């Protein structure tokens, strides 16, 4: 079970890395944030280039977001931790980090609104 969970996490991180590499070959670091609560879930993503931080459009890339959300629901449900927040960080050197939060569902916002940086805080 732990091995399957690790494989799912690895697969999600690789999928995000492949997506960003195709979307923006000059990306330096990317962030995918997923929140799961009892009756809802949401996701968002951003990435850094040498010059700026950009938000990934869920409308333009709906299939990617649907696939990632399905994977994240499976991962977090298998862990039995709801509510939960997951942050996947990838970089162009093909390294990644996964972080989890179970108390503060507002942690790691990826927004440019209201003075946000688009980077996890």
C-alpha cells in the first residue's frame, strides 16, 4: 500500500513536470496546489520563468487539471486524511517535493490577486 501511494505521488509529480515542460520550456519551478474536503476539491498551478510568475489557466488546460485532480483525490483518499492540502513543487532539474497540510486549508496560496506573488507563501 505504501509502495502504491509512493508510485501515485511520483506519477502525479512526473505528469506535472511533463505538462510544464511542454507548456513553457523555459520554466524554472512549478507549483501545483490541491485541496480536498468532504464535498469538494480544487486545484491551481503556477510556474516561474526567468522573468515572471504565471498562473496556469484551468480553462485552457482543463484535461490536465481533471487528470491531476483525479490522481490527487486517489492519493489523499488512500491516506485517509480529509480535509487535506497537497503542494507539488517541481523544477527543471527534474526534482520534486510533495508537502501535505491537514489543518490550514488556506496555506500555500497560488494567486496573483490582491498583491499575491503566485508562489506558495
